[in-house]
């Protein structure tokens, strides 16, 4: 029988709808039950593609014995942290402050007034690995609540008071200077893994914000070291096991320091941000390898993570049923991490025949699997594909020409890709999140500019739509389904025909980021106009008038105890950092001083944080780097699809220009553009030819029809 989660839309909540635990969704019904029954709340926060969330469900939440303890003594609430980052953020701050670490599944115990008093992450059903057993924790907390409730409530109230002091972020406001950036580069250099790429040791997470910052510092200063760190890191990630070498895209992170063993979930926000990083690295290094990786990743997203109406799904799970599990004696009948992606050597040889040796050499396939590289020994006798040998080395070893080796690899990848498609797929989290779609729109729009199109097919299916068309289609989908223009309200989540949950600052910030990239790629004024409307609404709802920057929430929901302002760029950049970039871009597109003033105030709000620990806020440091660099406005006036216009447009993107805004201005739409960018109103084609205007602080050089102006 379904519990109260059966009527929800979140794929994560629906995963728990048939648990014997009497789950409530976050809301007044649960809060009233806790107050009426005098029970503490057990709050469990996770997300649909979280491996350890699945483990804890299987071990504890599907257990009738555990469920009885929970149901008798607690009000149990489930929260999808991707739908409700505001709730997650409050209690993650508590868990990190009291335990020194955090993660998902997150387990927190609250008073009926929603104040936390105990928390952690994953708990095994019984004590093991140095972790207390879940039932033991429940029993002890129930005893404390029964026998010492007054002290528990008092302690929780004091904890919330202390957390409130942390919620606003840095109070010190100062205008940061270039010295901050130099020190931040040194912070990254001190932790850089010179042998394997990345920063620090295992586990290694992709954190594209830090790579974008280093690329900008390379461009601003001309120093080679920041570019070297980026190139080595991105190359190691692309060659290692964190990349899906058959289907494209990247897994969440590497559990080892060599980038060999991934945690297999695939997140939309990782794909989007990594595409941006690889595209910028391709421009900065002039190495086409990075552009190829970006295209490979975009093909994956367009093939496997795109809704029929144009939006982008959130994630694919790490876990799936092993191949041929059903009906095979002795085979595991529950989902296992990585089962969709790993291979036995015998499977590969049966599928590839005489071509197998080349494939095995390329991707490090071993007879007993490459489990010796697996720190947790989860994949015994299985191979996790990674690039082990170059094509040149394989050609020498096999006596074949490099071209022939390349053809074999293309052929064998296709065969195994098709074979893999017959396996049980990982679960797809098919909710559409506004914020993450904004990032993906930005990635596609940037690809349209840098790669001039798109549409190659990896898997033999119809070619993917061009990158610009895909970005515009997604933006149109968001506009139609998640934007209530009449009420000026942006929704966060869409699924199964329903939009819900009022948008947070990150939804506005990331979508505006995507629209500004889309405007620059397309030249269509409608995207700039919508970005400006959204920016005004974001400022109205979230701007901190006293301290600068943007709060994460409106503060209107009484169930969210703290109105927080994020000042850390983690797997996703903070809303204030992205918004600072947005208003800086708007200032250079429109020339309006109000945007420049807001960008400066946002940077000042992070001044203390940048000074003390720039490495924690690399996206904001990237904004500062761009603002201190040589800013350009580049406008190309000409019919959008003419050969001359495209030649100038491609020439403008040959060099890496992170401090430039670029606009393709079709003469037929110049009046619409001038509504928002009055400084372009008088720009014209010369001799009826596509013409480039290169401007600095809105002072333009002589217009030119020669692509050499960009050299």
C-alpha cells in the first residue's frame, strides 16, 4: 500500500511511496502531526539517483521492524533535496557544523518546531564500519526525547540561534583587487596534483567553477601555470573512468585519485558545466581534443536526457540491475552500482571478435577485470573503461596504420554501445529543473558559438539538432511551462505536466545565465528582454539591500528557519556569484550603470571571503578576473545566415575572450536590439558586407569587413 508520498511528483519521493514507513512530504500536515502527537521529526533528505540513499532504503526503510520504530516514535518526513534546496541547505548547515561533514542521505532529527538537535548522513541498520546502527540511534533519541525533552528543545533553540549567525555569509564588505586573484591562483597551485591532475587526493570531484577561474586568470595575466592546471585536469578526466567512453557524458566523481573508478550517477548540472569548461579550454589551448569531448557530452545529453518537448531531465542513476539478472540462478536480484557500465573481458571478446584486442588495449581491459584499481573492490572481475593507450602506441603494437586503429575503435565502440542498450538502464530522474536547464541552455548556446553548429551522430540514430536550435527549444519550453509572466513567477520543477515550487535565487540566476548566452549566440532580442525581466524580478525577491548579494530564498516560507546567502561554489556555483556575472554581462550589453553598480556591490559582499579563502568562491573570483581584464563588446552586423556574417562570427570565436560580450546583429532586427542596447542603433554594414565592430567600454574601433580584425 502506498503511503502519503504516492501523490507526489518527485521521482525520489515516489521511490519511497511503498515503504512501510509512514512517510509525510514536507508540509503543514506533517508539522501538525508532530505538534499534536508530541513526537520529534525524523527528516530524511536525498535525491533520486543517490546510491547510498538506495542502500539505506533497502536496509532500513523497507524493513518492517525499522518502520515500526519510526512510526511509533517519530513523524517521518521525506524531502527531495533537488526540489527543495532551501530545506536541504538549512539542515545540511546544521549537520556540517555539528559533525564536520555532510552528504546524502541526510538524516536529521527535529523538534515539532522544526529545530534540529541531532543529525548525520547514512546509518547502517546495525552498528558497523564505526557507524552506529540506525535502530540504536532511533532508540537513544527516543529515550532522550522522552526523559529529557526540555533540555533537547533548549539545545535545539540555541543551535538555531548560532546557525542564524552563519546564514547571511560574510558581513565584511570590501572591494577586492587583483592581489586577491593572485593569491587564489596560488591556493590552487598548492593543492594541485601535478602527477594526476585535479586538486587534492581522492575522492576527486569535477568542480568546473575553479577551472573557469583559472582559465580567466590565464587570459588576464598571460601566465601559463593556470592554463596548465586546467588542461592537465580536463585531459585526465576525459581519459579516465569518470567519462562514459561508449555513450558520452561524465559520471559524478572519481572515488580514487587516478580518475579510474567513478561514482556512476550522471547529473545534468555536471554535463552542462563541464561542456563550458571543455569549450573554454579548447579555445584557450587551441587543442581540438577538448572540443571533441564537449561535443561527445552534448550528444549524450541530447540523446538520453532530453524531454520530447525540449527540456532536460535531471539525472541518471548510478545503480541498475545487472545484465541478465532476471532468471539467472545466483545473480543479484537488486540494483548494483555501475552494472550498466562495466564489462567482463569475455563479454567484450564475444561481441568484438578479432577487433577485441585493439579495443582492450585502448580501454585497459584485463582478464580478471581492473578491480586492482578499485579501492572498495565493488567490481571484481569487471572492467571500468578508461583510456589506457594512445592510438599511436596501439598502431605500433598491432602493426596497423593509425587510421585503421581509429576505424576499429569507432566500430567497436558502436558495437558495445548497441549491446549495452539491451541491458537494464539506470533509472532516469525525469523531472525538469529550471536552474539546471539554465546551465544546459548556456552550454548549448556556447557550443553553437564555439563549434558552429553540431549534429553529428554517435549512435547511428538521427543526428541531434543543432546546438542553437536545442538551446532555443529548451528556453521556449521553460518559458511556456515554468514562467508565469502574468504574476511574475518562475517555477522550479516541471514533471508529468505539472509545474510547482516557487523558484529560488539559483533558478533565476542560472536561467538568466543561459538566456544571456542564448542571446549572444542567436542575436534574438527576445532572450535579452526576458533575461532583463527575470533579473528585475530576482532583484526584487532576493537582493540583500544591506549587505549586497542575493539571498537564496525569499524568506516568505515560515517552515524554512533560516534565510541563507550562499558563499561557496561547490558542485554548482552560488546564486550570488552567477548573478554577479549576469549583471556584469548586462552592463556590457546595455550600457546601463545600474547593472554595473549591482555587480560591484555583489563583488564587495564577497570581498572578505575572496580575501580569506578565494579557493572557496572560484566563480566569484572568475567574475572579478573578467571585470579587471580588458573588456570588449563585439558586434557583427550582417544577415544571420550569410557566409560573410558566419565567417566573421567564427573568426571572433577563434581566440579565447572571456571578458567579451558578443552579439550577432541582423540588420532586420537592429531596431529591436537597440531597444535594449541603444549604442548599436547606428551600426551598419559597410558596402553591403557583414561588418565587425570591436569596442572597449562602448568606444569602438573603425568597423571592418575583414576577419583579420580578430587576430
